[in-house]
C-alpha cells in the first residue's frame, strides 16, 4: 500500500464517520445507526492515518507495524 492510498482510505473513513454524525444530528439517520457506523469507521480512520504517518515517500511498501 502506498502512502497516498493510506491517506485516501483514512480520510474517507473519517469523512464517513463525520457525515453519519451530521446526518444523525439533522434527523436523517437514526442515532443507533450513526453510532454503529462511527464505531466501525473510527478505528479504520486511526489505523490508516497511522499507516500514512509511518510510510516513507516512494515506491517501497509500508513497514510492518506489529500486532
């Protein structure tokens, strides 16, 4: 995975989490559904932003970050 790909996926997950919160606040989405989506999207946001942060520019792969 390239650095740019990790950033795009991370930002997309963050955008999904923020959009569901906004939709729930406006009444277009039930609060429970927004909470469930945020619970799934937030860890993806954190993981992919961390992968982006640790990746070096260039063609090499992201290093193994452990379990």
